[in-house]
């Protein structure tokens, strides 16, 4: 078993280069199944979710060559099976994108129910509704999803809930469907736009990604042969921005799109931090105890749920009482119990948590319950006095490239230790 050991407190200072976005990359890789040819994907984050995505594609028949740790060339000319490996697909959430892509490519797929972070109920009814509207039949039996379509046909699809996964999945399934599909009440996250940009580069005709209404004009075939670079990770950037505030440090983030970070920038200014926006880089610094603030998580462009735990660390240390209302996931406050072990005073009730700010956190052994909770604990350990041990690193490794290396470069005293 591995753990991270952090000795704090350290104000984080220096430069961080942001990696490619996990939540875009895990959709772009299955999207290559729609192509009968070869393409190169660059700026991939070097994380375990990407490695598992590649293994799934290989087991379906794709040939993958690693050009370096951030770039692969995928040849999807020969897709040899419509059964995705159940053991791998159940390891992470984004395996559900295999359904949309394979319905488009082969009209058939058998795949395990997706896994991923345990954040409460994670239904996929909107995905299924979308596939059925496009003419597919979808059955769920003993944890396996069977989806089939003789021929997909465009349809108007209204999403009852703003869903990142369902928006992307329906987009994937409709790229090759005859006619014009509309997705109303679509999600608008930067990774939706990135997946649409990738598909359009390959010859798809998708319009309106990044707005509430996406129109997909079905095309007969996509081209092979493109090189595409994944968008910078909004959530990794936000994680380091909030780490700068929580540790009262001074960080400059390179390779980020600051437009994607506006909701985070606004909250950082509200709590008394400083922001210098340079377009493709951003500097965040804070030299005092943060002020209190209230947060409500919302779909993009609102404050992202995937930065709620990291913001929770800032508010745990703030001057005054703060409230976070989590509107996306039922169970995203598990990290608050761990912060309380470190001296925080947080009371979580359902989807609301009350933070009575404390002056200091103190090192303690803590457990990461999910990916972003793990990142929050790394920030807390760096800000806290004494030694923090963080367990359950497999969650963090799913979504953060080399987290200890990146934190060490900006001054954190952090080691990965085998027990
Ligand atoms: C994506 O999950 C992200 N994962 C999550 O990031 C992120 O928290 C979430 O979007 C919200 O931004 C990936 O992109 C791989 P949703 P997804 O469908 O697509 C409900 C991380 O830490 N819903 O937008 O699964 C659902 O229960 C992860 O990187 C339905 O009711 O989220 C939730 O309340 C964690 N029916 C809300 O919609 C459906 O069919 C939003 O979920 C689908 C979703």
C-alpha cells in the first residue's frame, strides 16, 4: 500500500504546467472508435484513467502506439469485437462513452455498468433516453448494458438534467446518424466543446457546443489522419489556484485557458486572494487569512463541483463562517470528516456543509474517498502544521498526473511512501 506523507505548513510558490484535461481525454479516446483510420492525440494527461481507456480500446481491436507519455497514435481500422472488457469498464465512469461511440461505429455494444468515484447515485437514464430516441434498444442485465441499433436516426433530444456524460454520449452516437440531431439543455463544460472540436476536426458537423443547444448534422464517414491536442485541464488548474490561496502562496499556472477559470477566479478574489490573468497563464497569490464566502456548485459556467472539496479547504481556514451547497452530487462531503480530523470545524448535512473557519489545520492520517477529495487532502496537508499521511491514493492517481512531483516542484515537502 502507498501513502503520501506531507510535512507542512508550506506556502506554495513557483510555476506549474497544467496537463491535458482528464474529462475531455476520456471522451476523445473512445470517440476515435467512430473513425475508420488513424489519428494522433496529444497533450494527454499521464493518469491511470487514460491507461485503462487505452487498454479497453486495444481489447476492442484498436492499435495504439505511445509516441511519448502524453501522446498516442490510434489505429481504429479494425474493430474486432462489440464486447467491451467488463473488468476494465467497471473501473471508471467514462467507460460509458464506449456505448455512444460503438453504437455509431458498429450499431452494437456490450459493456459493464460504469464505475468511478462514489458520489451518491449516478444514474445513466439520460444517456439511455438519448440512445433510444436515436433508434437504439438498450437493456440492462446483471450489471451489463446491451445496446443495439440497426440504423441510428437523428432526433430532437431534450435532456431533463444538465449532464456532461449524456451530452457527450448522445453527441458521439449521433455524429454518423442520418439527419440533424438537436440536444436541448445540453451541458456546456469546456470538455464538451473539446470533444466537439475533435470530432469536427475529423469531419463531423457539430454546431453550438458550449451553448444550451447542440446541433449535430450526421455525416456519412469521418476522416482518419488528424493530430489533435487535448484542452488544458480546468479542474487541475483550479486545484492549484485554490492550493495557492489555502497555503498563502504565490503560483503561476502555465498552459491554461483562463476563460474556463472565471468562476474560480471570482471566488478567489471574494476571499481576498489576488489574480493576474495573462490569457494562457494565470498568477494567484494570497498573503493573508482568506475571508469567508458561500458557494453553490453548478454546471459550467457555475462553480464546478469538481473543485468543491478543494474550495472547502480554503473555507475551513477562512476568517468567519461559510456555507457550501453542493447541487450536483448527493455525497460529496466525505472529505469534511477527514478535514475535521485535522482540526477543521465543518458540519455537513445532506447537500449542505457549514464551515466555521479555524486559524490552523494540523497534520493527521486521512483517507481519500474520491478523486477530488484526495486533491483537497493534499492541499490541506500542505497548509497544515505537522505531518499528514494520505491513504487510498488510487483515487488521486486516476485524475492527477504526478501530483507529488508537481507539488514538490512548488515547495511542498511531500513523499510517496510504500508501506
Ligand atoms: C462528469 O460526470 C465528470 N466526469 C465528473 O467529474 C463531474 O463531477 C460531473 O461531470 C459534473 O460536472 C467525467 O467527465 C468523466 P453528469 P458525469 O452526468 O458525466 C445526474 C471528477 O472528479 N444525472 O453531468 O457522470 C447525476 O446524478 C468527476 O473528475 C442523471 O440524473 O456527471 C448528477 O446529479 C467526478 N441522469 C447530475 O446529473 C443521467 O443520466 C450531473 O451528472 C446522468 C446524470
